[in-house]
C-alpha cells in the first residue's frame, strides 16, 4: 500500500543548499518543486531549511552546526525523513542518518520512488528497477541490520529491487546486467519497428516537455488516445504512440514521452535512454510548456538539458505554450519565442493553428523535387502520390512532369527520374 493511501502520511523536512553560482531564489524554486514531488510520492512537508555554502561538507554536506540545527527542527515537527534537494554521496547519507537518527535521502531517491509507483508496462518496470539498483548499489552497507530495507514503506525505498538490498554486491550486479540485456532486447524490437515506420515514410512527432505541462492532455486532444491525465508530477511514464492526420491529409505518428524536471536523475536518463530514443529519431519535437508557471523559461531550459543528454537537441523543435486559458502571459511568450504557438489542450483553443503549424514545419523539412515519369512507369507515379506531396502535375509527350515534396530517403530512391531539386 502506498503512502498516499495511509491515514498518517510521512512527514518530511526539506533541505536546500545554495552552492555557487546558484542563487537563493533558484534554491527556493527548486524546494517548491521538491515539495510537489514528495506530495506526489504520498508524503507531506513538515518544515524546510535553506542555507548557503561555498562547497558541500564532505562528511554531512551541511556541516556539524547545521546538522544539529536540522536535528532540532526534525524533533520539533516530529519528522520521519529528511530530503535533500542536493545529491548526497553514500557516505554523506550514512553519516546524516547516524547523526539525525532518521532516514536521510536526496531528490534523486524521491523521483525514483515516484517512478517505481507509476511504471506499469514491462519495459517501464524494467527501466525503473535498473535505475533503482544502480542508485542503491553504492549505498549497500554490511553490518547494518536489514540494510536500507529497514526503511521499507518510506520514500526512496519502494519499488522493484527492494529485496535485493540484503544480498551481496555480486547478486545485485548480476541483476543489473540481466536488466541491461532485457532492455537491449526490447530496444532491438523497437528499432525494427522504427525501420518499418521509415520504410512507410510516416513522419514521427514526439511530444516532450516538463512534467505536468499537459503533454498527455494534448495527445488525447489530438488523437483521442485515452491516456491517463492527472494534475500531478509524472502521472504517466509509459510512452504512448498514436496515429493522426494533419489538415493536409498527411498521416503522422505522435508519441507522448515521460516528463522532465530539474535535476532529473542521471540513473533515470540512462535507464530510459532506450525509450527516449523515440525522441532522438523523431522528425519534429513538439515541446509543450506550461505557460501558467511562474518561470516558463526555466522549464524550457531544463527540458533542453535532457534533450542534449539523449542527443535529441538537433531535432527541429516547435515550442507550444499550453494552458493559455489560465495563463496571463501566453501571447507575450509567443512574441518572445518567434514561431511558437499558444494553445489550451484542455479547451481545444489554438489546436487548429497548432496542426497547421506542425504540417508547415514537416513540409519545410522536405525538398521540392521535379521528376519526369514515363507513362509506362505508373508504379513510380503511384509511389509519388503515396509518399510525397504533389505540388504540380503536367502531362507531356514523353511522360508526366511532376513537382513533389519528398523527404531525402524518397528523393534518393527516385533519383533516376529527377530533373531538378530545390529547397522549399
């Protein structure tokens, strides 16, 4: 049973440390998001401490005096757990738990816990288990009764792989190796599916964005996909791909992906890389941004950091400012980001304009090719109509002169009939 179902919710003290060159305002915003994360995990904030340091203390991250202050706060609010917004080393975590007499974890553990609760498909569960084990392996400590499993039921301890914490490193490493192989096998299947999609010349679009920006709502609006939509972080983890038609009649595949956050754990990015490859192989990224959030640019930057990490930053991007029905500055954001679109996935406002823009962007990625097709090659003419967009068609003495918009792969296959090529 998850914490959210329990009568008494786990009480958390949040700790944020501002390290150069970050500002105190950045730490406050990150702690606000951390509070949302622990709420999603099923716990509640009891207190928070924000401080500044030139560098982390190697033993406790905070230093002796601040740890004593933290202990007093924990006693005053009767906190079960301390969650650091900064990443803790295994040694720092061990020392803090010893000094505080209670569980001490970091932001990474919270996010992994949420993923453990929300993964439902075989691949999603495998990816989360792999990330959890990679995170927990260096934190195994012998001579401690029950290991970390004594914290069972609290944030950072749920999910697949818990029973492995009482085993030795060799068994854990064997399990990690097995999970990595399982994901490679699943990746091969997905690669085969992508090759089939490429042969069929169906353009692929990936919806990316900050968690809770409205990606699943948009996918449902565009395709009636029926994807779970909830007003909480990481409501859906397992990617969904649906087919839809653009106003010009072109069929495209639209994929919804896992949401991103600040400081997304490296273990998760690594574990989910195979799933996120659908983003890197897309023809266009629809980057959904919550226009109602206080700092949309910070969310845009956080998403782009992950896109660079998965080598998807070269894929053309269309910024879509969602929640325009409740945002005050949606139109201003569009002005600041030329070529972007403002919509409300909830009400449907701006969706028609979005679809037209997507079609224009995809067509801009293709070349206009002029071909001469002999009359006896009706099969080639049929392929042109099937795989390209016919701009003009004229009948002559020797055949049909066609100007068509083709992607590079189709243009290459029809090279022998090409008379000229021009960019759009």
